[in-house]
C-alpha cells in the first residue's frame, strides 16, 4: 500500500451553532478560532508541494467562519478539490449559491429520519428541518452532497429509515458512522451500540450494499466491515465490486487513518483522523509534512506488523486494520486490537 495523503479534514473553526452529544471537538459558540487565514494557507502551500488531497473544511460549523470561501478558493488555486462538512442549518438559497460557486462537494449530517430523533441527538430543536431544507436546496441548484449519519443506542432503531431519507433527498452517498468515543462522545460510552448489534448492523449493511445501485453506501469507521464483506462474499460465491465516489479515499481498506487521510484541528494539532485522541504534532510548530513523514504516531499507523494482539497476526490486517482511535479510547493503546472486532 502506498501511503500518500488523499483526503484531509481541516477543522477551520471550533465554533458551532449546535450542541451535538457526540461532538469530537466539544464545539461551542464560546470558543474562538485559533488559526488565521494565513496560518491555513501556509499549511495548504506546504501540502500542495507534495500532495493534492481533497480538503474537507470542517468544524465546528465551517460556515460560521467569514473567510470560509476565501479559504476554499485558495485551496482550489493549488489544484486541490474542496469539500464542506456542514450541519446545514445555515444553508439558505443565498448560501447555497455561494457554496456552488466555491465548493466541489458538501457533506450534511443527518442522524435520524424524523425531527424527534435528529434534534434529540443534535440537542437543538429545528435542526432536522433546517438540514432537510438544506439538502433540498442543494439538490435543486445541482450541488452534489453526501449524507453522514451517526448512530448510538439512542437512534440505532432509525438506521434503515435514515438511509431511505438520504436516498429520497438525492444524496450521492450515505455514510453510516459508528461513533468512536472522543470529545463530548467520551461520556457516551454506555450509549454506544453494543458489539453484538454492531455485527448485525454491518451484516444488514452488506445486504443493502448488494442491492443499492444508485446511491453509494458505506459504513464509516467500521473497519471490520471490509473483513465481513470478504467473508460473506466468499461464503456466497459472489464477486463483490466496491464502488467509489470521486471524493472518497477509494475504499482501499477499513481504516486508512494516517495512511491516506489526516486531520488538522482548529488549534493546528495534527492527528491520523478526526476521532483520534492524541496529537502527532502541531502545524504551527513544525508544519504538516514533517509530522506526516516523521512522527511516531503516523509511522506506527503504517507499520501493520507492529500492531498488537490479534491484529498483528490477522489475515485481515491489510483489509480491516481495526479502529486505532477506538483501541486507544478503550485501552489507552492505539496499537491494541479494536474492541469491536468480532472475528
Ligand atoms: S482510527 Fe477509527 S475513527 Fe479513525 S479513521 Fe480509522 S476507523 Fe475511523
Ligand atoms: S483482528 Fe484486527 S485486523 Fe483482524 S479483523 Fe479484528 S480488528 Fe480487524
């Protein structure tokens, strides 16, 4: 596997107008932006010398940053594509046209098929209606969008309906996220979907993926799914072809943290992925590429032979890899076995 940066999540603000129970940043309107426009463009300049990843502007809520479209334009001027991860609540007709002008793809968060489920998760009444409205506006003006849905015990009963809603709204892809307990989500551990249900949900998803031909579907941060697909396909003698969205990492393997993707936090801290607890360094001190090439954490992520426990000897190490963030959150060791491994 060649390790080159294909996808970068750049958290340009910690500010957010919602208060989601699972937020990795514990974002809030009380926090302040730390990276200036030039801090951000300096990092983009540096990265563009070696890689041309899709850069996803995230937060917090990235649309709260006044220079969000200047940042997007700058990234594009360096030959990279730009994604925008938004909760959708600030997307009216005017904003949608600006998005169309400056951004290549949008991802919207929708954690239920009804206001009651989504608003409970997002802790704000009216969030569901606003996000659905945003999806409809984007669809109408021809902006491609993905729907990301996060699930815990509280909304797992609504998974299938949420998929249906994503499809009816015209999303290009629906990504079902298995929450990793970091940020505010740390307090959520008791709320996380049980391991037994996790397995059942992934099996359900496999059946869905076999049938779903229009919208791209994929469980995200559920690396064991890649092993399950292999096992189930062999069992049934099917040749499973994974489709990829032009803005994804290509579905090379279950977990690609620090291998094909990276995350830069609102404070400049660099991590292998957005759920990861530990920082590998700060762009304000050492730039990005030094961390990508030389930091222990990033090097460890790519050294599959040095993973601990069962993972190191697992035949699916190059297919699954286990969730390193979840291993760290549970065992304080990011090289340990993924606690949700069912193999
Ligand atoms: S470490 Fe876990 S949360 Fe991060 S990208 Fe890998 S599977 Fe997803
Ligand atoms: S042992 Fe590790 S690599 Fe193998 S399936 Fe389980 S989590 Fe994935």
